[in-house]
C-alpha cells in the first residue's frame, strides 16, 4: 500500500513539475510573458485546493480507494491533454481540471495510512508515501528536459499521462481501504482491530466538522502547512526559470541542477516521519513531537530560502534551496500527524482536506505573485524574501497556538459532546 501511494506521488509530481521544466519552451511556443506564466502555474491550484477538501470529504463518505481511483483517472487524462493546448485559454482550462484530479491525493493517502497503521508508525508511513512526490520532482528535470529537447515539449505530458493509467489499473486490483478488506489478507486478520489512537477517541462522530475547524490547533496547523506549501510551490513553479533567467543556465544544465533540491526534499520527508515517530516514543506526546519538528524546521527553512535569492553564485543558490527543501519537507508528515492525533477517524478526510485546501491556496498566490514581482522588478530577490517570511509566520503560529491536549480539555470536550447529544 505504501509503495503504491509512493508511486502515485512520483507520478503526481512528474506531471506537475513537467510544466515548470518545459516552461521555457512552452512560453516561447505560446508567446507567454512572466505574469501570464505565473497565472498558468497558479491555475492548477484553483482546482487542486478546492478538491483537496472535496476529495477528503468524499474519502470519508465513499472510501479513499475509490476516490483516489477516480482522481488518478482525471489527472492522467488531463495531463495528457496538456499536449494539445493551442493557447493560454485552453492551457488554463486543462490545468484547472488537472488540478481538480490531483486534489484528493494527499488526503486519501493520509486516510488510508491512518486506517492501515498503528499510531506509533503512522508518520513514518506518511513520510515514505509522500517521498514519492519529491522523487517525481527530482526525475522530472532530466527526464522531461531530455524528452522536450528531443521530441518537443508536448510529448512528456502524453507519456506521463499514460504512466498514470497503468498505475490506475494496478491500484484497482491491489488496494483496499483497510487491511481487513484487502483480498490478500481477508480472513487472516482480527476484524476488531482498531488503529485509531486513544487521543482521537476523546471525540466521537457527534463532533461536527465546524467544531473541528474552529479549533486553534487545526487553524494554526493549517496556516503552517500554508507556509510549507508557499515555499514548495514557489520552488516548484519558478526555481527552474530562476536558474535560466537570472543565473543564465541552459535548459540541459538547469534540468540536472534542479535535481539536487528535490533529492534533499525526498530525504527530508522520509526523515521527518521517522523523527516524529522517534520523538513520539520518547516523549509519549504526539502533538509535542510534531510541534517541535514543524517549528524548528520551518525556522531554518525560512532562513535558507530568504538567503537563496541573495546568493552570489549558482552553487550557493542551489545549496541554500536544497537546505530549504530539506527542512521544509521535514515537516510534511507532522501536519498530517497532528490531524491524525486530534481528529476522530470518521472526520480525518474532511479535516485533513480543509487543512490541505488552506495550504494549497499558496499554490494560487505564490506563482502569480512571483510572476508579477519578476515582471515589475526584473529580479527574483523579493520573491525569495517573501517565501522566507511566510515560512517564518507559519512556525510562529504553531509555536503559539498548537497545544498538547490536557485532561481538562478532554473532559470539556466530552461534556460538549453530551450536551450536543
């Protein structure tokens, strides 16, 4: 299950990063300026951020396996259709629907892992599954760059779309929502096993979605995830163009140089999950363990990304962005861990989808704002500084507002539930 989710992540970032890598050729072919390119980058996240929540809610209602099956079908088809766009309008339509298809991936992944793994191994599994995204981003540079140079920028989108359809077929016959439902395991497991952690059982399904969404812990975690996403999507959308426009690398050189931060990012995701679970076993406090990882890592990431725009050489800029990618991605499993530790299993998809929706509005803001800043100033320096500032604010929000639940809090929530019932 983790391997299949890992591969879905590889495919999702292969096709997402493909546009960034192919952007220099695409903009020339379609005659786009930096501001228009920024709007194109952001258009993906209009559909994506909305369907983070919709997909999460549907995963609670229909099950994450079915939702992810439909999501992969939509995003693979519209990835392939990118090859047929004739101008900015058709490109915008394709990118919005493409984003709608990818939206449910992260929340479905988190819900499946929540239902398959015990609490002490959950963030490790989330980290391993999500590392596929960074691996996809890493191989997108040389792979898409080579294919685009050889056969044109449209061909990579066709090939990646076909790869998604192959994954879809395998997923249909090898996945299940819970281990008890898996065809290879049915009848061999205790049907009474419940992986839901005790902290989540302090609430019941009677607690409404609105009550969860008003909690400071959920709101602060969502904003910190926004800070993570702002750095990620600024990097994903514009770092290849930064290397070519401001550092004057060729497409081939940029494609290889762009691998380095992605490799560090994948390492950060894997280690982040392991560190969270290690701290949980040491501290016996899941929220505190995740909070430490988020605050420390986002602070370091903020410094790295802010300095990267001022770097005096290509090597230093790549080194600083690699540091930013590592420490930013070190936090990824922690956001999902906080939700898993504080939300009842029946609301995991919906609350996680809301958090992911908030985070991915950064995908709408960061690329567009960067495009207009570059067009207005002719440089990327202010965009790097803004990315660092957003990450800093995310770290401060978690440090101030995220708290380990106390016995009093648990009793008060139980009293609220009885009053509601």
